[in-house]
């Protein structure tokens, strides 16, 4: 096995100016990182417990996030004091502000008489003379700012060596800055969109105060990542990976193809519960269009036979599909590995491609308090067991919007780059009750019509996810003067930014009637169409 770790180009935090976000467990921490990336400034998040001596790069600046604790609790989390010795600018947000104040004197933070949630008006204080430089954080922003707060604790006094840069009615020290060092603290959350001028403030800190270059673009990333993949895999090494036709796996596969050509082997498993003509289309796009070395395995019968008779247990459907997928993938991987071994200039398959994105990484490293256990990554486990492969994750530093930009950069067609997510268990969890071949046909045809109409009407990009589900009930209808007794389709379309919460998409009734008419006319076995109007929560985006 080639030693693939020598001469591997370093990861982005070494190549790009990086703002390090230390996480105290706020539900908004990842948004700080996102806002920075939107400003083309590279940023990574690490838990607040990160030891500075173990950091493999030197950040241009540090942001301390919010968090659910009170700094004065005995078991409250605190940063490594070396953070304050690093000599780089620091911005504390909410708990982060309180941490900065507490670090200077533990008497500085107390429980407020009033909690403050929601909008607040912030008065920005201007300075002259020797402290004029502290105005850099609010430079160019209005003196009365509309900000968003979420705190119960407050600073009881201004820490020694600090000046006040902003105040609100409830928080007299809503913004502080050190007179000499570039340390700033703000009580409000600039990372949430409710704070109107939050992004310009983050830019003031990162670009102007820290001096971080705004050079993080997919154009700059792609070449470096291809070099990294080549160095990691070596001149002969081979990689195998599953593709689904979704944006993440396609972008990851195309990147691998650019880096190592046909030494990347993509496998697509047709599990019989894909969308209409999906396997065929994915094959065309990936092979003819993008040049990826792809094998499609039609295993629909194997999946559908196993799913027969499973009625009331959605988890069982998911398990059957997940486990069978792993079995088939491994069988095929062994075949490809055996075939690849003999060829003259190719080495063994040593790597498994995984389309992990930065939100998955954040989820597994975010600070969850002293008692929390670290969650293992849900996709990886099953495939790695029994296959002696190393993981390669070329998208693990990227957010979804960056993956899309990278996809466009790599020449992946627009409709694929903007494709809605599709669940691994496919239509099986959109067909409530038993999954039979005929139920799959109905669900596929109805879904096709719905999406087709959405695209024609120009709604596709506004909607985050849309599909037609098939309900296991029959209703009475009248078609061509004849009484019919047929099934019911439920349409679902949601808008969301993070898939954690979702709103129902507000279609005009005319549009829904048109879709209904087409489905009832064109799909045999359906006589009614409903529109599902449950938000998330309490509903989930998928039905099962
Ligand atoms: N727990 C702290 C408070 O209530 C910090 C809250 C926060 O960071 N959002 O003030």
C-alpha cells in the first residue's frame, strides 16, 4: 500500500486566511461560519474546549459563539486561556461576550432582572482620540441598529480596560471593546438574519479588524482540492463510491473524476423505488455528460421482493433498503476490485468516497455540554464494516450552497445542481403501507406530473423539496359517468433553509387544480388529489 499521507497539500485552513469560531453550543453557531463563507472568508468551527496548543493552524481571528450556559456556573464551559494570548482579534457573541468579561473578572457577569428575547434597538457609541479605533466594529453602520437578542445574563460592570461601544435599554454594555487589544464583545446575535446589519458587522470584524482576505471561492478551492485528492490517492490508487443522482454525490464523483479519471469507480444501485426513469437518466448524465466511470446495477427485483408484505413499519422499510444497498454495493465493489487488480498501471481499491458535507461535520463536533456523547456519522458506519477501505471526503469543508457553486464550476448541468434532495429509501417512504410494483408505478407517475408542472410554472427553485405521496386508502369518484373506487395522492411541497424547520409552499389553487386534473386523468388507479398543509414541526418533510 502506498504511503499516501506524505506530500499531501494542506487543508483549506492552512491555505486560506481562516476565522476560527469556537462553539459554546448555541443553535446559531454554524450561522457565524456560514455568514463568513458568504463573505468569501474561510471559517471553521471547533468546540470551545479546543486546546490552542493542539491547533494545526493559526487563525486570523477568533469568534466566541453564544451558548445555553451561564458563565458563572461551576460547570460552565470556558475557552483555553491561551486564546487570549494568541495575539489575534477576538469577537465574543452573547455567551462569548460574557466569557470575555468573566475572563477579566468573575464578578462581571450576573443574571439579569429581565430576560431579553427578540428585537432590540442598539445605540452605537462613537469614540474620538486614543480609543477611536474601537469604532471599527460598527464602522459604516447606523447609530440606532435593529438587532436580535437572546439572553438572560448580562454584564454588571464594564471589565477593566474596556470601553462601551453599544448599549440597549436592557443591556448597558451590549457592546464593549478593549482599549488596546483587539477584543470585542456584543450581546446580540449578528449571525441571524433578524439582525438587519449583522453581516456588515461580521465583515468589519473579519475583513477589516482581522485583515482576513476575502478569497474563499470555489474557483480557488477546486484546483487545490484536485491536487489534494491526487496526492492522497497516489499515482495508482483507486477509489470507489456510490452515486444517487443527487447533487452531493454527483459533485463528489465529478471532482474525483477530474482528479483521477477512471480510477474512480462510481456505483449506482437501482433499488426499484427511484423516481420515474431515474436510473436511466442518471446513467446518461454521469456517463455521457460528465464522463464518470459508472456502473449501474438494476437490483429492483431484489429490493421489491424483500419489501413485499411490509405494511405498518416504516423503520423496517428503511432497514431493508439500507442493508440490501450495503450488501449489493459490497458485492459489486469486490467484483470491481478483482477486475482492477490485474491491470498494469492501477493499484488496489483502497478508498471509499463519501459525500459528507460541513453541516455533518459540525453536527458531530459541536459542543453539547459535559455529559453529551459524540454522535458517529450516520452514513458511513454500515459501508465501512467489512470493507477495509479508508474514507475520502472531498466535500467535508463545504456547505450546500458551496457544493452547488462547485458543481456549476465543474460543468454539472443546472437542473442537477439545483435538484431537490431525495431520501435513500426513495419512494418506499412516500408510499404509505405496502410497497408493490403497482404502487411504485402510481407514485412514480404522480410524482413526475407534479414536478413537471412545478418546473413549467417556474416554482422549482423556490421550493426546497416537493413530491407526491401515495396514501393506502380508497375513495369514491366518478369518471366518465362511472363510479370508481380508487386511491388518493397527497402532494407535499416545502420551503426551508436548513430542513430542520419547514413551511408549506403557498401554491395558487389554480395550479393545484391543474396538477390534480392531470394526475387523475393520466395515472390509472387514482381518483383524488390532496395538498398536505402541515409545517415542520410537527410534520416531518417525508411521510414515513
Ligand atoms: N446563557 C447566556 C444568557 O442567557 C448566554 C445566552 C446566549 O449565548 N444566547 O445570557
